[in-house]
C-alpha cells in the first residue's frame, strides 16, 4: 500500500476494518472462555480495529510514532486492568496481555497490505491459546533426557547444518556433508514428531492410531513389542497383528514423504509401487479389524528418542555406508549389485537405502525405475525380517495373522512396480 493516503472519503478502507474485526473476534472468542482474562470478545475486536486505525492515521499524517503510541496505550491499558484487579489463583495474565498486543499488531498489518499473513497468524495465535492443556501435557510428559535430546537436535539442525560444506566428495561424487546431515535431520524430524505424539497420545485412541504412530517412530520396535505381547497373551494375537501391519503400512507413507522432499522427479515412478503396497495392506487391515475383538490393554513401543545425538550420528553413518556401497555396487555389478545392497540394508532399515537411491537418482547415476526397484526390494526385505521376528518371538498363531497383511503389501508393491 502506498505511503500517501489517497482515498476520497475513506469508505474504501472498510474491508480492512472488517478483516481486523474478524481477527479480533477470533482471538477474543477463545479468551472469552477464560474466566481469569481481563479482555474478551469485545476488547480484542476493538483492539484489532484500533491497530488498523492507528496504522491508517500514521500513514495519513506521516507520523510513525502514532502507531507506536497506540501500542503503548494498549499495553498500559491491559496492565493497569490486571494491577487494579489481579487474576485469580495468582495468574499474572501475561498471556492475555501479549495476545492483546499481538492483536493490535495484526490489525496494523492489515492496513499495510498483509491481510493474508495476519489472518494466518491470528489462527495460529488462537490455536496456541486454545490448546494450552495439551501443550502443557506435552511438556510434562517429556523427560529431561527427551528435552536434552530435542535441544541437541536443534543445535545440530540450526547451527551445525548451515556450516557444513555443500559440496560433493569421495568416489562417484556421492558424499556431500551438507546433504548427508540434511537427510539425518529429515529422518530424525519425522521420527521425533511420531515419538512425541506417541508419548502424548498414548493408547487412548486405540490400536489404529497406536500402529500409525509406532510406524512413524519405528515399525521394527512396534513389531518386536507386540510379538512379545502376543506370546504372553495369545488372546491379543489378532489385535497385535493389526498393529504390526498398520505400522508397516506407515513405512510406505514415510517413503512417500521422503521421496517428495528429496527427489520429487522420482515420485512419479515410486507412487504406483508405494500406493499399491499401501492399498493392498489397507484392505487386509480393515478386513481383519472388522472380524476381531478389541481388548483395551495396549502398550506403547519402547524406543529411544530419535533426536538423541547418538541415534542421529548412527543413522548418518549408516546412510553414508549404504550410499557409498550402493554407488560402488551399481558401478561394479550394475543393477544387480544395487539390488543386492537394497536387500541386505533393507533388512533393518529402509530409510537409508531409500535416501541413497534417491541421492543417486538426483546425481543421474540411477534411472527412475532402478530407484523404485531398489526401494521396493528394501521394503520387501524389511517385511521379511519383521516376519521372521514375528515367527520366532510371537509364534505361529501371530505369524498366521500377520502373513496375510505382509504378503498383500509385498504383492501390491510388486504389482505397482511392474505397472511401470
């Protein structure tokens, strides 16, 4: 918006004030529900419009200090309200104070042509205010070691990653320190989101969500836990099998996200394989879910925090080994060598060979079909490894229920691959 005020009668500014009113009402609606707040629906709406009005007058009079004076007036008003009548239970009311100041600032942003950003921020502010119990629950459920791990992850992401050289080294120009650590951050970030959600949500929403979150963190750990549970309690076999199958299905969703982020051009070749495996597995999971009883005694898979430095460095080392091994075997033995690496490395970790294949695809050393084939073989190899765990730990009864879902996912992945 131009700094010179060029309106004839000001009616053209009405949409800005209406948007400010809507933002104020949105945030004020949440604060109205809080009995300790000294500002509610009307106050927030008025403050937002006052922000727009202050910005308008500041522009017309070419006096930036007018906008600052309005901000100070709002701050003084709400602080005085809390001093005259303190909030109950010792609540200092700082949340409402800062929310009002933000509301004033959002109103000013609307006048300066940032309405879309202001609306987005208003929704985010309202969500933060509304989900106070959930956010407090997250902080209380995380242990000190979890918080230290998250801090380590933040340091390595926002301090170490930017200073790593973004240059190719080593044989086949496959090793890029910045790229390697970026992949570590990506995997750790996805796993950390699942880890946090798993410990916050717990088992309250049943097996499907537990299997989904367990798959985000570690489908192998989830398989191990429920294979043990099924062995000690045979009545849980069908439920344990469903959770194991769902966790393995989520691996395909992880691979889809990784492919879209790391090598979007390869996604067209990967999508039929990933979608085929997921849909075939979903049909079996839904069929088994409808046939079984649903006991409620569920346990959370025991996994280490994926943001721990040791875990992140371990995956980074594995990724480098698989990346260099895949590049060498591709050069030495062609596609067969690459597929052999995929089968071996996929036994315990699908992410490393997936990222390695996508990296080589980006370097032009793999075709789209070769990348998709190596990822499919790694996924099937991982299914075989987990099925072996199910047989030896959970027994034949559990294996019988799991086999249908695993075979369906493998067949779906292969059919999608052959469709290419």
